[in-house]
C-alpha cells in the first residue's frame, strides 16, 4: 500500500527557490524584488519573503566563526517548572510588598525580582528597605529554598546584597543550594548616572564581593550583564546584544584581575536582555545571545559555555494610553521568551507606564505566564524554533551584526573606554533618532496610540505615588581595602549589627564621567499630544473638534476619512464623521452646522482633481480657521495651498510634527511625556 501512495510523485520536479523567485517577480507591477518583497530590520538585516531549511543549514555552517549551533538552545526543561516565572516586586511599603509577593508565590510565581531603593530616593518604584529588620518584613513567610530571588537596586546593589547576606547570617540560613541572584551590575547602573569610579577600584570591589559571596555559599551567577539600559535608550537589537556582551567581557576581566579564574568567572555572569512584541526577533535575540557567549568563552580557552539568559519585557514598548493592549504585547514577549528557552521571564504589569501597578495588574502579569506554561505547555519542547529557516537565518545574521558591534567596542579598549569616548552612545543615538522618526511616521505603528486611538477611553487605576523623604547617604566610613572579601564582609558585619544601608558611605573617589543613556518609550511623543489635548479640553470644557468634510459616496471617502480620523484622534482631537456629501454646498452646510473651527476634506483623487480646489475655497470662506486635506497632494500642493489648505494628512508623513503644528495653531499648550 505504501508503494501505491502518490505513485506519480516522482514525476514532478522538486521545488526550486530560483524558479519561485522568477514567478514572484512576474507578479510585481512596480519596483523590483528587493524593494518590494525584502524587508529590513533596524540593523539593516534582510527579511526575505521565503526561507528554506537548506538555507538555514548553510547559514549556520557559514557562521562557524560565531559559535557552535547546540549552544543556541536553552537547557533541559523541567515540565513542572518550564522557566522561572518571575514577578517584579517594587511596592514601596515593605509590608505591602510582602503581601504581594506571597500572593504571587501562592498563585504560580516561581521567582521574585526584589526591586529595592535606598532611603532618599523619590521614585515610587522600589521597596523602601534600609535595614535587616525591614528586609525581614519583606521576606516574612517566604520559603527561600523553594523560590528564586533576584536583587536589583541599580548602583546600590552591592550594599543590598550585603544586606541580604546579613539577613541570612542573622537567621542562620545557608545560601548554598538556594537560588539567589545578586544581579550586581556596576556598568549598567553607571549607564543611568553618567559616572563610574575608576575601573581598577570597581574591579577590586566586585572581585572582593565575588570572593565573599562564593565563600558564603552563593552557588549561582553573581554579576549581571544587562541589556535593558541599551534597549530603553532606543538601541537596535544587535546593539543591545553587542554592548551587553562587551559588558560581560569587562566583568570577566575584572574577576580575572581579582584572582577568579576565567572558567569560574564565566559561570558567575548571567545576561538579562529584553523581549518585545516582535516575536521572531525576540526569539532570535535570545538564541543569538547564547551563540555570542559560546564564542567568547571558546576564544578565551575554557571551551564553549552555555549562557544563562534571563529576559524582561521591554519597557519601551509599553503604553500609558489604551494600556490594555500591553497585555497582548506582554503575551507575545512571554511567548517568544518561552519558545527561545529563556531561563527566566519577567513581565511588567500592563499599567506600569501609568504608575505603580495595583494587585489586579500584577495578577494579570502573573497569569500570562501560567496560561502559556500550563495551558499551552510551551515548556515541554526544547527550542521549538530550531530548524526554522527564518529563525535560524535571523539568529545567525543577528549574532554576526552584534559580534561586529562587540569587536568595535573591544578595538576601542573595552566598554569603559568606549563609553568615555562616547562611541556607543552616539551609535545608539543614531538608532534612536531613526526609530523615533519611524514611530512618528507610523512606520512602526502603536495600536491604541498612533493607530486606532480611543480618545474616550476610561482611566485605568494605579496605586498612588509615594515619595520617600528618608535619610540620604551617610558620610565617609573607613573600610578595609578590597581584596579577598574583606571589604564586602565588613559591610555585612555592619548591617548585621544594625547599621542602615544609607549609612554605608565611603570616601569620595574620582569618577570616570561619560554621557548617560536616556530612557525613552516609543509612545511618549504621541502621548504628550494626547495629554496636551486632554488638558486643553479640561480647561475649555470641551475637546477641540474637526469636521470631516467627506465629499462623495462612501466608496470615495471611507478610506481617507478613516485615515484622517485615526491621525487626528492620535493627537487628542475629536472628529465629526458622516456618510459623505453629494455636493460641495452640502459639505459646506454640514461644516457650518457642526460649529467646528477645523475642517478636513476627504475624498478620492478623481473628485479632488475636479472639485478639490473649489471645495477648499468654499470651506475656507465659510469659516474654517484651519483646513486639512486627507491625501498626498503631489504636484497639486501649491494650487491647493493657495486655495486655503493648511496641511495634508497622508501615509508616511511625520504625524507627530503635523499634530504639534495643529496644536500650536489651536493654542493648545504643549506638554512632555516620558
């Protein structure tokens, strides 16, 4: 029976990519294959319309200088806990933070990211912990042997890791066997504060801390090479990976200088990179990060090593407007992280861009993990994207581009020297400007913000902001010179005996200064326009309105009228729609009756050709203080402008600039959103 199945299959030729391409080219009416069917990533990497498994294998083989394919994959999965489902705990009050983390652990979370802040900080995000007793309140009821705990506190992380060590000592808890991740990241912290103490002193301190933590029994990674500052500054995917790799190599050198051998040092470094709503690119990023680290560890003579890659949903994709869409963005990001075998995934609650998320928002973030792990069973397959021609090729291409960024940084003397010279900041600034321009032109659409905005959306609750007017950093203390753990041990002893974190001051030392990285969100320019329009509406008792002067039948007007409505409401302006007017006179009368001061003429090219100029003059004469036209005027721009059209709305324009100009004409005061 098998022989009889599809007996004529051998008579048909095998599929051929070249033949397919020729057939595809025949369907193109304008442009060529490259311009019409090949897309480009932010790094300029081509996205082909079709991939084959043969192409994927060739890509892997030709990229042998990057690393070995098996290291792309994640580790073996435990079906009961497919990845660390991490919940960020950053409620300011220690008791509230404790209640939240216990709820998270009781309902499926397997990891905690404790975001801590020192006294004196004004941010509402971060647990206000300063002493061992306060940390004990946060961890009350937590079975540390059953949960993974990460400490994040920016530049102050070493002090809080010392606080954790003091807590463990006081409670006679052996850290050996616990999954504790200090996440020490001096370079990542400095990227936000524009300075770093001299690299030799930093190296001594963190090698000292590593010695002390290893002696105390900490068995996992100690330092974190963090890609989030680069992502939040607008870096491309390859830039984030390349500079994060350069950071890891800097830490490797620091540990080596502190007599921690490379093989041991490599095991003490973990990576944290971002994933977003670009599903396939996020999958490729994680796989490429492992490939890059395998290449580095192989190059230093310790053999290719597997990288521990933890991921977090990118903050820059979150929106404060229509924040419910963030649930979809986070789901895609979590899916990508799971498919790529991330060791840990952390998601921001959907209201994180609005303020301090409440319990409901945090529950939805937690449940996103649970649904994907328990109902979709994503953790039961290792590297399900492996073998995909697209994913394999994208992984290799991305790794190659990131490797080039890493090599350029190394050629400049390493990451610290490169930051002093400003090269990485300049490269990221260029990428950020390009991305901002693409967002403004809606080439990178943001659902609910630049596309399909809802100007009548109901507010979503967040917790009230809480400022911390606690104590500032203490004065200078005499600490032992860093070496084999004595500097870190002295901090632990002081904290165990009742000292506060803020009191662990140190003598002032010269710093290496460099330009810091900004923090940007893609939606911020549009949200600033919405904020300004909302404030203006509150002041005047009504929202500014735009009358859509739709000229012709619905078939003539609906496309451009819908486009204009989306554009205008992205700037917080209300639109008055209709089914279209049969004549210019009817459209003018509709505008007069609306009471609006702004009109937007919408119709087809054919009607614009015959009636556009006359309609513009009539609307202007009827009292349109500002007259817009939906569509690209092309060669008729000057004629239409002379007829009274103030601006044009069309695909590819700088929407933010056009809306800002419109706000200025209307007297709407500008606002700024971060």
